[in-house]
């Protein structure tokens, strides 16, 4: 597909377009690396995307309310880190199967997202 688009579209190989493609794919690459680590450990983690979306939603909402971008990014990343650590500890030490832990985590994410008092 890359070769076909390069041949058919005039500005496809421009530096701006290549940088945009790399930026957009980098998030999926990080999620893929995280998911492959989980799968290699013989598990399944369905909450990774929800954690990413909630963290980034917080960061974007805070930025739109006038909070500095750096602080917003730190808060969103911290949420993703803490949520991932909680799920990891529950699965590893409480020995709750990931199939049962992740829907519960998703429900928690939904409740956090509906909370209007944070912003």
C-alpha cells in the first residue's frame, strides 16, 4: 500500500506527510509493544485502549481549560501509569485472571470519565 500511494499520490512522500504518518503510528506502536509483552506473558489486557483514551482525554480537557500542556501531559500519563500498575498488581499478586480484572477496570474508567467534578 505504501508503494502504491507513493506512486499514485504526488505529495505522499513529502517530509511533512511522512512525519505525520510516523506521529500517528507511534501511539499504535506503543500499544502494540505493550500488548505483545502481555501476550508473551500468557495474558490478555483489554483495558489498554481505555486507559490510553482516559489519560489523553484528561490531558486534552485540561489543556482546553487553560492548564499548561506539560502539566496536562504529566497528569494524563500519570493516570495511565497508575491505572496500569493497579491492574498489574491485581493480576499478579491477587491472582485474579485478567479476563475478569479488565472489565472491572473498564467499569472504573467509565465512572471516572463520567465524573464532572474533576474539571
